[in-house]
C-alpha cells in the first residue's frame, strides 16, 4: 500500500516537473527598452514586434530574438582627405537606435549585429563625401557647418537601413604631420612679423622723442641767447647766485661740512 502511494507521488511529481518545464519553455521576458521579434520554424520571421513584459510562444517551434531599442553610443574613427589634399583624422560619435516597426526587416536583411555591419561603412562614406568639400583651414574655422552637414547626410543615409540617429558630433579632428608643422611655422612667422613691427614702431617713437627733445633744447638755447642779449652779464650773475644759494642750502643740511679759509686753494699747504 505504501509503495503504491509513493509511486503515485513520484508520477505526480514527474508530471508536474514536465509540465513546469513545458510552461517555462513557453514563456519569455522582454526587458524595459527592448523589443522582440519572433522566428517561427514553419513561417519564418513574424511581422509583429513584441513589446515589454512576459509573453508566450510555442516551444521548439518559435524563438524570440531580443533587440535593444535604447540609444547607444558608438565612436567611428575615419582617415580621409580634404579639398586641398590634406590628411584628416576624424572621430565621429553617434547615438543610434533601431526603428521599432522595422525590426523584422532589419533582422531578415542585416542581422542582429546591424550596427557593426552598417554604421562604420555609411559613416566612412558620408565623412569622405563631406570633408572633401572643405579645405583644411575651413574644417577648423567652419567646424559647426561641417558637423551639421555630416549629421544631416548621415541621418538621411541611416534611415534607409531603419536606424534613427539621435545625435551626431565631431569629437576629434586632427591633420597630418606636414600640415601641423606648416601651421606652426606660419604662427612663428606671424609672431616674428609682429615683433619686427613693434621694434619699428618703437624706433619711430624714439625718433620722434629725440626730435621733440632737440626742438626743446633749441628753443631753450634761443631763449637763453635772447635773454643774454637783453640783460647782458646780469643774467649769468643771477644764475651764479642761485646756484651758490642752492649749494649752501645743501651743505647746511649735511653732517660732513668742511669750512675753508677765505682766499686759499682747496689743497692747503701741500708741497709743490
């Protein structure tokens, strides 16, 4: 009797395990920001796109392919040439996501790794086309225009593959060694020219200052000559008295004062 009970319990447990396995294989989850495409072994890829949540399928007949539909970043480096044949290294940063309604077509025609197959090729194509319209100098001075043109052309091109580009930006832009050296040499030459112009302007100012000083000395000499002609030796005597008064004032304030007897020379009683 007990053996029959245990046998019944075992069969029931086995049945529940099989049923649980079948139910589990018939369920699948689609996480937030994702979508699923169903592949049927008899009918192929279904046109319907499954949204978020838990869903049923036919075990061993149907298979869910999950796609991430959130915006994802990707950096694409490209080496191309400008209009004046300068080598340009550009890195483009792209935020992309698939068009949800076109996921079945994307899976059928391109595959799950659609970004690896599509983005590098179309980015290289568009960048080469746009950069070739600008000179190296224009790529620097008109960078915003270049970025906008790349964004417009690349967005239009990606739409044909069922991709949406939320943002396209130029994150890196450099030139070849020869062009960089030429720019540095040009900057050095401009600095030298500015320095030479400063030296010339300084010399001109010094020349003007010398002319003004000479004119002032000439005017002063002319005034002194006129004063001498008018006042005679009286002006000279007046200047001597003013100088003597100034010297006496300076000596009176000095601690080291030497008084010399009147009528004797500076070198007193020195042997000849």
